[in-house]
C-alpha cells in the first residue's frame, strides 16, 4: 500500500487503552495526520474544537462510550457528516451497534490484526484524499496527481468505494493507460494494443507517473473489455504480482 498521501487527511483516534493507541498510531501514521483521545469525553472536546476528516473510535470506553460519542456528534450540524469507524467485539457490533447506529463508515471486529485495521481505515483515508484533490482541482470535475502520492491500487479502491463514474488516464513515460469506470466498476481498459483485464494488470504495476481522473468523461467509452469487477481485478493483479515475485526468488 502506498504511504505517500501527503498526510492531507486528519484522523481522530479515540481509545482508552494506551497500548492500543500506540499500536494503531504506528500503523496509520504514514497515511494520515493522527490526533489521539484517551476517552470519549476527550474525543468530543477535540472534535468540537477542531473537526477531523474521519474518526476511528473504540466502542467500550469509560464515561462517554463510542456510541454516545457518535450520537452527540451526529446531533451537531458541524460534525454530523464526519466519517466514523467503530472498533468493537463482534457481539457488540451485531447486537448493540449495527442495528441502532446508522451512517457508520465501517465496523472493525475485535480482536483484529493491525494490517486488517490499516487496510479498512486506509480505504476511507484514500477516498477522503481524493475528495480533497477534487476540491483543489484547477478544472471542474478533474483530479490530477502522481502515483508516488497515491498508488493504482489506492486509486481504484477509492473509485470503487465511492461508486464513481469517470475516465482515469495514467501516464508513465511514453506509456498511457485509459481506464473507464461506471459506478466504481472498471469496465474498459487499454494500454497500446493491450486491452481489458491484461491492461489493468499491467497498469497496476506502475509505481511512478501521473494520473488524471475526469468525471466529465465517464461516457467517453461505451465498450466493456474487462471480465471482473474492480475488486476482482485488483485481487488477481496482486496474485499475479505475488506469483511473479515467487518465481523471481526461485530463479536466484
């Protein structure tokens, strides 16, 4: 996963366990600017003082618990739209949170592996980073950036999560890849004479170059050349990369 989002996204982490706060901070600090809160009341004051872009919160905390914090923030116009992620036991998620709490970005079941928490949280961070790029865009509906800031995997996951329809052009040296998304699903891809799934697999390997997302050009292609959804394409691309890496190690 790319760690170079420029830390444009500010995340508030609320957890009363100092060891857990340190662990999660170490896992996420490469991807966002983190503020920590020792409990729900501390988090509430910090959010009201300076609203973050997203909140990652433990459910069971002394005093003001995670659900109470969520409800208080949702009752305020200035903070009601902040993306919220809950960390909680599976039982608490199914019995106390999911049926009653509407509008939560995601639930992270405890106990969890740090890499799984980072993966789920980073999807939200990447989407928020894209939204910030869009607000700063010099042309309406067009986002430009570099793969060194946001990898192909990050870009495609963010477009899928946001269910975006757009044209994504990626330039690496003299090579250029055109990808078209409808509702977050990559339906057409082309690099030179390579099309469809194979074009996606090739482009996902690029780690440097420039990209342009044009939401005004979503219908510039009416073709369907891919055979998998976006998640399926990325999973297969990563499988092929792992296979290639194993073959390279085996020949040494």
